[in-house]
C-alpha cells in the first residue's frame, strides 16, 4: 500500500530502498512534530493563563513580561545544551544520541503530565511559586525541544542524503510531519468543541500524549534499517583523519562549539544559509507576540481554554495548509524548479503579507477581535511559507557542504543561531515602539531577500560544477 501511495504522490521515489528510508524517517517526523506542536500550544497557554494568576496578586502584564524575558534567556540555555550535545556527538553516533535526546524529553514531558495530574485533583494545594517555576521551566524546555530535537533529526537526515534523493524524498518527510502536527492539534481542538473538559484535564492529557508520541518516534528511529544509519555522504575528496592527540576535554568542547560561528564569518555561503534559515523568525516572533498580547486583552488571563483553543486553531489551519502544500505542490515544485529559485520567492511573498498587515493595523478598524483574526491569518500564511517551502529548500542548501564543515556549522545555526534571532525579536518587542519594530522587520525582509538571491545563485553554481564548500 505504501508503495502505491509513494508512486502516486512521490513518483521520484522509484527504488524500494529509498521508499523504506524516507517512509521510516517520515513516520518518525510524524510523531516528533506532532508532539512539538502540542507543546507549542501548551507553552504559550501555560505562561499566559496559568503560571501567573491574578488571584496570587500578580500584576496584569506579568505574563507578557516573563514571556519576553524568557525569550531572551532561551539562547543561553540552548548554548549550554548544545555544548553538552556537542561533547557527546564526538563520542556517540548521531542516531543513538538522537534517541537518547528524544527519550529525555519524553521523560520530562511525562513529569509535567504528573504535575498537571496533581494540579487537576489538588489545585488548592499548589501555590504561586510551583506554578511560576513550572511555567518558566516548561517554556524553556519546549524552546530547547524545538531548537535541538528537530534540527538534530534533520542533521541525521542530511548525513544520509544526497541532493538528488533529497529533492525526491523530502516532500514525503514533510508531508508526514505536517500530517502528524495536524492530527495532534486537530483532535484536542475538536474534543474541546464537542465535549469540553476542565482546562486542567486537557493540559494533563496533552502533556501525556506528547510524551507518548516522542516514545513512538524513538521506537521508529531505533528500528530503522541498519543500512540507513550513520551513512555519511562523501561530499569532498578530502579526508579528515581523527588525530589521536590528547587534549583537555574543555578545550576540545570549546573548540568544537565556537568553530560554528567562526565558519559563518569565513564562508559567505554559510552566512547566507544562516540568514535564510533564521531571519524569518523575527517576523514570526513579532506577529506571535502581538497575537498573544491581543488574545489576553480579549479573553482575560483566566480563560485558559479559550487561549488554548486559539493556539490549537492556528495550529490546525497552519498544518492543514502545510499538508496540502507538501503533498500536492512541493514535490512538483522541486522537480520543476531549482531549490534556489524557490528560495528566492519566499521573502518576497512574506514581504507582501507583512506590508499588508502593517497597513491594516495602521489604517484598519480598531476592533481587537478583527485585529486578532487578521494577525492570526498573517502568521498562518507566513508559517506555511516557512515550513513547507523555505525549510525544505534551505535544508537542500546544506547538502553541497563538506561534511566536516556541516557538522561544525549546522548544529549551531539550527539551534543557537535561530534562538538568538528569536531572542533579538523578543528584545525588540520589549524595548522598542511599534514603529521601530515594524521598520526593523522591513529591513530584515530586505536582508533576507538579498541573502536568498545570493545563496540560490551560489548553490546553482556549486551543483553545475559539482563542487562543495570546504
């Protein structure tokens, strides 16, 4: 059956080996992305409506203040975790280390499910401090989950994929991933509409479901056929023998960690890939923070279920469009157009959407409900462009890079670099006026568009000459 589906929707996957590899990776992505989108909805709901209740005498704007401050703390947490990860990646295979990492997150989310179980049955016995600690730590852990668990999964995929097979197989992985995210957000959303439960019960159930989903992803990855594990594509004729010289562990760790950002300064192509991989996050963060603040103004800080429903609704609409685009359009786009050509169009479309939003907020109606719907629509469309168009193409941009350079740079870009950009957006929202925020976003869109053109042209030359960045 899977063979027939592959032949119909993904005709490029002609060999049984490629079908098995990409279906296995796709199902792992199905569960891990589903768990992540549940946690995305819970993260904002918990921090804005549960962690800082006004009955404990928290000021009205406390949640937004903590939200923006935590965004600025996230990169430092990610840096610490990446340093630990970088140390162990020198000792363990990518696949084994990824299974361990996912298992840790599954256990942590299970502990949060236990917390909400007690919160569900004994709400009066949990004071302001445990709630505040729970909200802040949950926010940081979910951010680290998105910064480590998913990028390291794609690092594993890049290490066993060529440019040709990526163009054929990535649409399948993204389709299954978006399907998982859609199902895991749609089911609780519909359950809330048909048979609403108390918010504490929903939070407990969703935490538990996300933990179980990660366990399934670990199981699939461990059962992946051995011939697909840890096969590195030789992208350079240069070999890098491992020197047996003894160095202090801290020196090796710092050297491995800080080589990534230094490579961005030395290699213009890597700097361009960093920009096209991360700069859209500034636009998304600005709109997302505006949505959360507007939602709190409309619903109030006590209406956790309305806030959660809004997050789930946005997730359902985003993943529905992602699924349709990945399954029906992306494969044809990658087969008909060069990835670099597609990459150039994303910032231009995003600029049009953002400019329209900016003009609407200035000259449109002052009704907060209407503004909230327009903000959600803009966020959904820009996220769809990022997840279903920009991300597959920017992953392909990483392939014509020597594997040693890729190992040193990609992990830093996808984890620390992306969170530094998000932190910058949070700082911008916290310290600047609305005019300054939107003016900065327009500047960011210009830089992003210029980098997309440069990276797309350079990638085209690399593929034509069969060269790699080294």
